[in-house]
């Protein structure tokens, strides 16, 4: 029978506390759900190892019925073996494994802050490398053509607002009328973790928003049932029906970032507008135009800056 001290060091004891902390920090419901699913799967994996003297399971089906009673103090090797099993069984890409990595890394960082553990087993594990980080996105004219193709004025304005401001779909859905400053052409946004930032919005888009809300002075700009905020799922449904193949609300935000960087060459501005904590995250979103790269190559690279004739010299 486990002692109280042992119970306090189990996954079953700490996963609910960790999940509660994420909810307190206003993490999105989808992220919380995904992290909880990963942690419980890993906890059951650890319980299998405990009950089988460290023998590795052949499949996740071998431990899906296990409890969460395993000790939270695990080895890096345990985690690597878990990742290998999951990747091979589910044929996951590096980007999908990245979510597993993030969930476990965040969980163990939390345990260290709570003085439950002194070392993070994730520190010895390399973050999965994503080979193709250049997500598909649309150029300015393509975005405008997509917006123009939408027959429903609300749907058209939704997409335009995402593109005009770079807001996340959850932020657009939660946008309130009272947070818009029409004179300054700014919108106050509550982003991830409850962080507040100010984004800019062009005059034409703001004018469309003003007409959309009519006489309303408060409340959500885009209303769902009963005056509640429009669900991100509703926005996703619009994209599923009408967007070019592979284009999601997130890709429109990506298009915004790429276009702003291409014209400004200021990655810090893009970072702040997107609400990214790390500039490394922003770097995934920015692209340089092929013609622009060609021009820079011919202008600055010593073997190319004199044109084809330089080779003969």
C-alpha cells in the first residue's frame, strides 16, 4: 500500500494540479486537452514499466488500461523510448511528436517550480527537428481574392480581420467592441496566457467592423448564440467550406506575418504584433520573396554581383 508521501509523487496526484495551472493561465481548451491526453498516456506507460520490471510494451494497447499511479521521477531514456513507440505506432511526423515533447517539458518545468523535483529529464532530450518549417501561406492578392469570394459578409469580415491584424482565430472570436479605438486604429487583444497587446487595423477594415456591429457599443464583435463569442469551430467550418486547399485561419495569420515582414524587414515588429514570446517562433512565419532573394544575391554576393560575365574573368 502506498504511503501519503508516495501518493503525492504520482502522476495521478500531479497531472490534475498541472492542468489546473494551465487553465488558470488561460491556455486554450484544445491545448489543455492535448497536454492532458499526452501526460496520461505517458503516465500509463510508466506504470506498465513499473509492473513489468522495465520491459518495454509492444504497443500502446498494452498499457491503455493502466492507472496513473507511477512515480513522476522518470529517466530521459524512458521518455525517448516512449517517443519511439508513439512515433512508430502512429506514424507521427516530427511536428506531431513536438506536441508530446512540449507537454512533457512543460509538465516537468512545473514540477521543478513546485520543488517536487530537482532535475528535468527533458533537458537531455533534443527537441524534434521539423524539416519543412515553411508552412503554406497565401500572398496578398491571393488573400484578397479569397476574401472577395466569400458571399456572407460576416465570413468575409472574419477572414479580413484575421489578415488585417494578425490575430489568432480565438482572439478574433473573443474581440470586443469596447476594445476597439477607431481613432487610433488599434484593437486591444487578450492573447495566450491572458497577455494583453495592442494590434493595428486599417481604416477600411475598421469601417467594416463599425458597420457590422451597428448600434452596439459593447459585447463581442462576432456574436454566436445568445450573444456569446463566436466559436473558433464556426470559423474553421467557414474555411473548410470555402478556403483554398490547405489554407486555415492560422495560415492567414501566417500570410499576414510574411507580408508584413517582406515589406518592413522588421522581425521585432512582426513578433510583437503576433504576440510571440520568442522571436524563434516568429522566424517560422517570415519569408523572403524569391525575386528579392535573387536581387540581394546578385547585388551582394561576390561571385554573382557582376552578372554572368564575372565567371569568365
